[in-house]
C-alpha cells in the first residue's frame, strides 16, 4: 500500500507507522504504538543482559623475595577465587634493582603454578611487561 494511505490508517487508529525493515525491498512498515514497542524492546534487552555471564578477573600480587608461608597464604586465597569460577591474574612486581634478577620472580611464579595446576590451567605464557611478570589462570 502507498505510504500516504498507511499514514491515514495509522492516524485513524491513533497509532504510529513504524518502519520495521528499512533494507527490504519494498521497506516493511507496521502500524503500532511506538512507545509500547520501545518499552518491549528495552525489556528484551534487559533480559538478554541478565543471561550474559560476566568474567571477573581477580589479581594477586607477589614480590620476588616473598617468604614461603606468605606464598602458601596467597595460593590458598587464589584457590578460593578459582573455585568460585573467576579468572586469576598473578603478578610478580619488581622494585628498584630487583629487576636485575628476574629468575627470582620466575621461581615464585613456578611454585605458584605447580600448586594451582590441579584446579586451573595457565592461559598463555607468562608475560614480562614493564617491571612485572604476569600470568593468567582460568578454571578447568
């Protein structure tokens, strides 16, 4: 039907003429209440957002000179994060001249990795960036 005739019908029904598929040939329009349509679309959008799963990345920081007991304490906390389904970022921070001995940080990371491999897996290789080494663990 012609656009003019469709507009007349929409005015008679006290509704709006809404273009549904503008790319179709010919374009598809519908006579409806536009406010109600927008409301229904926003409700659908909220429901779809509610169903999305958000990935949380927790971070635990270590120093290359950390003591064994402190490592155990932080690994225990890391286990809790992974068991809750979160991703975990382990960051080993170097300060001052500690950067000269990156092998100390790699040793700490190796100890942590050995203790977490039963419930998680390492995502990619550890990355050396700026003054830190970063590794990301994801739940199995």
